[in-house]
């Protein structure tokens, strides 16, 4: 039996974009056993009940001392697997170090166009070059060639979160309790990791977007770090009754609610990918990131962006996000509300 271990990834979106590849492995190879390691509670939750994962492992290695984390990895993962997969994007020393510590004879991943040598990607022994024209889902599927698996782009399955019937019913009941006939989700935040808070469309423009659609009910989503943004939006809109801030929910409860909505408007964020995984149509507001990498996979969507000469400027490396235009992030600051509003009407 081929025993496969999957290295942990930081973001929810990155983690979700591995699920189509996992399904293809299990559909094609009945002789394999997949262990998926996570160090984020949110990532662990969105992978729960996934039938294509045999063993889902959670351990918060980022929250503990390096020595303790190393002992844990060596104790539980060293020389127990034939294959280690570093799914895309994992252009970091830590991911490559994890692959080496597993002792797997086959260490699969990408070679990167930026900082490839310094981030120890040469520790992997089965690599393909990253492709700036490919989606992250496609990049992950391309790695399966080392397992003897191939799939045409139009045969790659969608992302998926496997909710229970009870979780789905709770999400349906939550939305049914609200006033309105058309329900739109909004994520006005983003991760703050590596300066990614700069990927946010100005909060004032979300207010204007809601005010243009007073016949719809808007649900605002976000983490504790984004409570201030959502409270600002709720207090600034003309009709307070058309806005609900979703709070005190687990990530699976959030996914269940998003799955009941008519559309989801979002910055480049993990919640955007959750909406896609729940098959809720998405309007993606995109700034510095390469559209090819992260557009909503497998779902109806519109991408709203400014095609500036400097765009895209964010690629996968350890370096934080930075703007070439005097830190102005014009790609988002100058993006018109009317363009997002029109995209929302189209997707509906």
C-alpha cells in the first residue's frame, strides 16, 4: 500500500484547493492511504468528514517551541510514508523541512520561479516548475503525475466541504430567519499574514455597494480581527435592517450559512474559496494577486479587477506583499463600486 502524507498549509483557501486532487487520488488509486497534517484549527475543520482522507491530523506546531514541534513531527511522521506531497503553494523552508523529516522516498512538489533555492525546494526529489498561467487547483493536480494520475482541466472536480445534514439544516434555518428574498454574503476582510490586509477593497465602497441594493439582505462575515470593519459597514449603511453581522460561528457553521446564499462578494480570502466550495456564486474583488492562481474554482463567478500595468504584483514567496506605486494599492483603491455592482447583478 502506498502511504501518502500531505504537508500542512497556512491558508483555508490553499487547503480547500487541495481537495480536488485528493478526490482524484482516491478515485484512481485504491491502494493508497492518505494522512493530511494540519496545524490550523480552521483548516482541520474544513477537512472534517472528507471521505478522501484516511487520517486527519491536527497539531498546532506554530503555537509551540520549534524543538517541541520538531520532536512531534519526527515521532509521528518519520519513516512512516512512501510519499510526501507539498501541495501548491508551499514555497517555504518549513514545508520543505517537513517533507525531508518524513523520510519519504518520494517527496513531491514544485520548483518556484522566485526564491526557489533559498527556500530549500531542492530538498524535494520529484518536482515540476510552477506555471503562472495555472490555477492552484490545476497546479495540485499536475503533481499527481508522479503517482501515475492525470486529468484534463475540464474533468477536475470542484472543491468540497463535507457538511453533515444537521449542519446544513442549521445554515438553512439561520438564513430563513432573516428578512428578505435575496441574500448576499460579504467578506470585507482578508488575512493579515504577510501584509495581506492590503488586499482589502476600501470599506466605504462596501457601504456604497449595499446602499445601491436596498432590495437585498446582506450578511457580513469575518474573524474577530474583522469585527471593526463589519461594525463600521453596518453602522454606515442607510438601511440598518438589511444587514446582518454573522458572529460566534465556527467555520463549518459559516460554510453552511454561505451555502444557502444567492451570491457572495469578497476580497481575495479564504471565505471566498469556502463560498466556491459551497457552490455559491462569487463576485471576487481582486487587487495585487494573479487572477490565474485563485479565481473561484468550479462555480459561477465574476472577477472584478483593474488591469493596471503593474498588476499582478503578488507571487508565492516568503516576502510580504508590497505595492510598487508608492504603497497606494491603486488596483483596489480606484476600483469602482459600479463595476462590482454590475458584476453582482450579472451573477444573480
